[in-house]
C-alpha cells in the first residue's frame, strides 16, 4: 500500500489500514491529497457517517467541510458499504457535479485503488461515469440506482431510492440577499426531508448559516445540529488570516459565518431588496440608463459598478485596481446602452474619466462634498423600496448594501456607488423633502445613526 497517513506511523497491513481509517478518518483524506485535514475533521466524518437517521453539522467557513465530510466521507463509506446508493445535494446541480468529479478523481489514485483491491479483491472501476452519476463495479446488489447521484437543492428528485443523502452547502449568500431564494430553499428542504428520504436513511445536513430565517431554521426544527464555531478551533485558521477576514467582512457576516451567531440587525437600513428583470433595451423606450464607478486602486478595497434607470438597477463589485477592470466596465456600459457614466473626481483629479473617455465612454465627473454615511442613509434609503434590482446583480454587491450600517466599518463601495448615482442622475435637487428629514432625524434619535 502506498501513501503515508501519519508521520512515523504507516499501517503495515490491510487490517491496520482499516483500523486507522475507521478511527482516524482524516488519514484517508491525506491519501487523496487533502493534507490540511486534522483530527477535528476525522471527528466530523465519524460523527456524520458512523450513525443512522438525520443529523446536521454546521461549521465555520473555510473549515474544509466538503473535503472532509463529503468527499473523504463518501469514499470511506463505500469502502465499508460498497453497495450503498448516495445522493449528493448542493445549492446547484453544477456544484453537486463537482463533488462527483472530486470523488471520481480520488478513485483514479493508485492508493485508493490498492486500498479497495486489498479489501474487496477487485480494482475499483466506474461502470457508469457521467457528469452527475457514477456506478462502481464493486457494487454487489442488483439495484439499478448508481453508487453516486448529484442534484441541486431545487431539482426534482422524486422517485429516488437511496441509502444516504448528504446535503452540503445548500444555503449560501443568495439566501441572505433574497427572501424568495430563502423560501424556495426552505420548501425544498421540507420536500427532501419529508417525501424523498426513506425512513431511517442516513441523512447529513452540512454547511454554514447565512441569514436569520434561512433554511437552517427548518433543518434544526427536525434534527439535531452540531455546531463548530471558528473560536473553538482557533489554531486551524491562522490568526492573521482570521483578523484579515474580520476587517474585510461586515460584523454581521463575520459573526454568522465564523462564530455561527446572529447579531442584532436593528441598525441595518436596507432589507428585503425587490428583484426583477432589468431589460438591456430599456434605453429604447427613452428612459435614461446611466452608470457609476466607485473606484479602488489596490489594497483591500473593492471597486463597485452600478447601472441604473429610474426604476431598475444592477451592480457588481470586484477586487483590485480599477484599471484591471476597464474591459469589464466598458462591456457593461455598452451592454446596457448607458448614456453616460458618473465618476467622483476627488481622488484622482479626473484621471479615470480621461482613460474611460479614451475608450469611447461618455463620462461625467462630480466633486464629492457630502459625508458618505449621510449620503447612503438618505439618497439610497429614500429610494430603496422603489428600486427593482436585476436578478443577475452580483451577490457580493447586494451583500455590501444589506450589511451596511451607519455606524459600521465594513465595505461600503456598493451602497456608496448606488447612492451617488441615484443622487447625481435621478434627483432633481439634492435638497431632501421636509418629511424625509424628520424621518431620518427620528431614526438618529433612536440611535440608528
């Protein structure tokens, strides 16, 4: 048997290997290239797979949940129960197919072939090797279902007959920014748990919480969930990396992704965005369509681009220097037939405008004098419920808006871009109506500003 599962401790017989994989499952992960796995991951694998019924494991982002519990766990389970039929469910069909691909690659490794040969007396071979399913030759029963099947959480899976269901990362950022997505996923979870999974079948729910009222609330209503916040294993992710994440993420998102805690959201101004379709031919109706860039020039900042009409909008954020994104900016400008693009001139004295004009974009610059927090909490907030956001809006862009707080320190490039464009292009006057002034004054008295 090739491979070295632990330093100075290589099993020297098949029985030794089986005992090691049984009691220290993360060692199997080392054989397939997941050297980052530690005993914590071995415990996750054992807890999830060496049992029956339904249960969940919620852990911090970046914790190698999929590499350990899903990919390594599947290979280990098939080693001991070769005829098992396993359904892999992820957020999308494509993401579930990536798990199939990862398991398929693992079975191409000599170490895994030798392990299965030693145990079953047959070299593993894929008799069916499709994008979304695999049938292995070591499957000994006569059932027609594949060894592995991949589905998206919203795919129809009626009529499936499986021994194991593993639902991995079926809840994500899209659930945080869209109520419609949250409700669809919750209904799919109920359907999967109530009508698809056979009674007594092993069902594993795996992932990270993203929002108040997301699908994890449904999962926790019918099964126990083990929770592993990052602070319980603060030597796994380097401290400097965690601190960088703490600075880059909003407090709300850091708390929910890494500490698995929901912090109070009373200070959040923007909630429940309205989604729809922003037609790229809107300009043909005579409606004004314009763009805005909130530029960054490196470091940890992000750039934001907003395209907006009087009623609709779409936006994107991207990391790095704005100059690296000129092609993207020009493409979106022309795709939506923007009449002009608004740019703040304070930071670069009009240099960005000149370079974009050289690419044929019509630019309009303005000198910013308004406090950013006041601008966002007035101009964008006043228009928030009138804006319909295109379904293809970058989730990270929308996440910045939804997580923005007047007293926060996270990224504010997206809300700043949207607020600036709304003010510059669609408000006849920067003077606020008196009723809205009173409303914002009341919010400040309540401690929102």
